[in-house]
């Protein structure tokens, strides 16, 4: 919701359309680097808009993220229109895939994912307090705005690193936390590591299915598989919660 994925998609789309796909490190092309730059730039823009509109508030940042995402989506559409020859490559990247990814891509994303994960795990108790609401968390001594900003930066850093090398693989970050919460409860000290492990398992399973579901060695983008799984899951979740807040 903060426009990180849209920023990564724009950076990658622009790079693919201009043909800047040369190797920069092992088997790593320029596309992941520019996707990371786009993701970080989008986050900075969202935070700047949020600050202009009144600070690091949940609703303000979500609205700023929607605005930035819509703007970047328009730019991506413009790139697709102007560079029709690269359309299939851009669309395939945006749908997300682990095809042709290797250890160089893992090493590229590892610092961002590792730093962001350490911050989230370190602030697991503060995450528990934030689930109570801003006012109760402040009454318990939590600096809500500062902690929220730090946690948003950490989560966005993880997202930027992952999206930069795999494209946009949707619904994993929405399905898995709900399933993990059903298994271990809402305490983030247990929820975060279980969700990380379960997310990896789900992605590997979805990628395996994407590689074998079509005949003649064809491969679906794994983002299609996760979206097909995510849609029915949230229909079930909406019915189970009967209109209650689930996100």
C-alpha cells in the first residue's frame, strides 16, 4: 500500500524498455538494481507526501501510497505504450517469477532483507503494542510515530529487496500472516519467524506448481499462481469475519 512495489515495477519497466539489461555482477543484470532504486524512490515520495499532509499517520501514509501507486501505474502504462516491443518482457516481470534467478540475486537482496528482518524482530514487542491502537500504545509509553516510521522503513526495505529480484508476486504477504496467526496467535515474537518460514514454503510450492502445470516445458509466472490462491482465500476470510477488519 506504500507504493514500493509500484516503484520497483516502474524502475524495472523503464530499464527493460530502454534495453539496459547488461550484466553488472555475476549473472545479475541492471534490472534488479533499477527496481530497487524505483522502490526506494517511491517510499521516499510517500513519506514526503505524508509529512506534508500531517505526519506519519497510518491513514495518511496509506492515502499517499495509493496516490503514488496510481501515478506510477500510469507511468508504467505509458512505458508499455511507447515501447511496445518490450511489452511481453515488462508484463512477465511485473507478474513475478523466480525463473533464471540464482545465488547472485539472493546475495543482492540479502542485505536489505536481513537488515529489515532484524529491525522487525527487535521491535516485535512494539508491534504488539501498536495492534492495540495509537492511543493505548502512547499511554503505555510507546513513541508511536517514531516506531511506526522505523517499522515502515524496515518492511519497505524487505519488500524492495524481494521485489527487485523476483518482480511483483502478490498475495504472499497477505495470505501468510493470517494463516500464521491462526497457528501461533497474534504475538509478533512468534508470529514474525513463523510467517517468514511459511511465506518461503508457500512461494516454493507456488513456484513448483507454476513450473509443472503447463505442458511442453512452459512456465507460468508464479505471481499468477499466488493470485489464484489469494482470491479465494480472502473470499473465505471475508465470509468468516463477517465484515470485521481483517487487514
